[in-house]
């Protein structure tokens, strides 16, 4: 899947083309340094990041979209399908590692990635998407709420960042309306 305009592209990838993995790692490092809001608090060694992203592509239930700005990888979103053994949640996919590197923000890339993930979820037969976000990620919260995600819960002790406990918000979106 590719959506292109003059500046932005969003691609669902199955393997990394030349240079793509390094660009994705660089974008991840930049976003971590700016406070990525999930997983890492400070950039891990480059090899660990490379292993992480390669591992994502190796897992069949993880669908990796990468976003590029003016030709360089700047963003990601994973649409995660439930494990096959999880029959009771077979209707519900989730979103992970949704970020845009600081230099590419404010141009609509995060929204494009979100829409691409929702399209794939719907086309794959899922009727619900779940995501979670740290309370301090105001841009992300405003994006998700404007995209009609409904907050269903708050976890007071969600993350510990620089010795401070930060709460998290949990969202769902039903996809029937897109039928
Ligand atoms: C949240 C994030 C992904 C947004 O990326 P982006 O490419 O700048 O977002 P877009 O340009 O697509 O904007 C989408 C929406 O984000 C919100 N947004 C963008 N910039 C904003 C700002 N400066 N202030 C408040 N809201 C903002 C708006 O709702 C915007 O919609 P609009 O353009 O229709 O007003 C990015 O800031 C980021 O990577 N943050 C750190 C990681 C993160 O918080 N991930 C969320 C899961 S934890």
C-alpha cells in the first residue's frame, strides 16, 4: 500500500529496502530523545533498535507501516493482530509504536499512518482498534480524539519516566461505521 503526495508517503512493508532500516532507527532515536511516549526512555544501542525492527517484520501478527517525509523514513505505526490462540479477542486489533520524528511533525504524517492502519484493520475483518497513550502526549491525544477514538479507561501508574509516575489513557474505536 502506498499513498503519495509531494512530501508524504505511507507504506506497509514486508522487508526493508536499502537504507530503510537505518533511517527508521535514526528516526526512532530522534523521537526517543524528544520523549517518544512508549517503550524506550533513552535511545538504546543502534544494534538493539535494528534487532527490534527486524523482529517486528518477523512476526506475522505485526503489520509495520513506515511513513516518509520528503523521501526519508520519519515515522512508524504497527497494526497488531491478536494471536490466533486468542479467539475471544479475534475481532480486535491494536496500534503500537505510532510516532513521527520531530523534524517531520505537523504535516499530517501521523494521521495518514493512523488511517492506513485503520483501513488495513477493516479490510482484514477487524471491527475494533485499541490503543493506549501516556497522559503527557498531548499531540497524540488530540489526534486520537479528533479521529473518533473513545477513552474507556485511565491507569494512574502507567509508566515511570525520570522517576516520575505518569498515568496512561486507553482508547477504542469501533470500525463498523466505515462499512
Ligand atoms: C503524536 C504524533 C505522532 C503526531 O505526529 P504529526 O505528524 O505531527 O501529526 P499530524 O501532522 O498528522 O497531525 C495530526 C493531529 O495531531 C494533532 N497535532 C499535531 N500537531 C499538534 C500540536 N502542535 N499541538 C496539538 N495537537 C497537534 C492534531 O490533532 C493534528 O490534527 P490536525 O492537523 O487535523 O489539527 C507526534 O507528535 C509524535 O510522534 N509524538 C510522540 C509519540 C507519541 O506520542 N505517540 C503516540 C502513542 S504513545
